[in-house]
């Protein structure tokens, strides 16, 4: 059973001027596709081919030494990007924050502005390549965290400081922003807030 790269769901230029079309096309068509293709090649013919990515992430402590890097790097890249496209939208209605999301944010962070401040700081301080996340922890609270490379908080790995279910994530690899913003990662982080699909975030909190 191959992992399939889902359709993007909107045109490459739909997030302009915040996320540029050239970056979106390269990011989706080349980078994301490469993760999917390499992951499928790694698990083809193995027992793990029948498992969902979430199942593989939860059982990473049991994976063989030859398969672990493929799941961490390419499986992670495939899953992370599939969610990333859903966390962004050109649709104004989808950018409205549902009441239950606002309540959860207020309870965990104090306000949306404080969440944005913590999340933006996490994204800006990822050393090298990685991701910033808002996760729902096992106790039901929301927390900001970050991971290196294509790791994510679902992975059962000693390098994951905070495990939980991602409800929002931002790719801060240079390929996600360098064509438009060059080395100005904070500008890219700021632009991201203009396209967040809060309705999708809300669906993950139900």
C-alpha cells in the first residue's frame, strides 16, 4: 500500500502575497513529492508497508535500524507536508477562529497574541532546518514545541522533547521561504499568520 501525495487543494498562487507561487510549486511538486517517493521505496515489500504513518511514528522504537531513518526523514516529510498544506488557506471563511479553538488557546496561553508570540519565537529559533508546532498533549492542554529536520511530535523518539498531536505546524526549512524572503525567516513567520486555516485547526481539536 503506497502512501499517496494528496492534492494541494488550491492553486500555487492562491496564498499570494503571503506565500509566493514559485515557492509553493517547488515545495509541493519537488520537495514533498520526493519525500513521498523515497518513503514508498523504503517500505515497499516490507511488513511496514501496510501501516499508516501515524502507526509507524508511534512504534519507531521498534523499527529496524535500516528502516528507521526512512520513516523519520521521508515518512516525516511526507506526513508533515500533507498537514502543512491543510494548515494554510486562501479562504477567508476558513481563517475565522472557531469559539472552541479560541477557548482552548486562552486556557493554555492566555490569549491568541501570546500563542503567536510563543509559536513565532519557537519557529525563529529552530537551529538549521525543522518545524514549529502547536500540539495537544496527553492531558488535553495545548503546548508550543519544535523539532529538527522532518521529525514531528507524533514520533516515539528520544529526540522529541514534547510528544502530542499536532494541531498547527510551520515548516522553517529554507526551501519553504528562501525564494521570497531569503534569510529573513521572521518575515516568513509573520506572513504565515495571514493564511492559517483555523477551521482545520478546529477540526483537529474536536
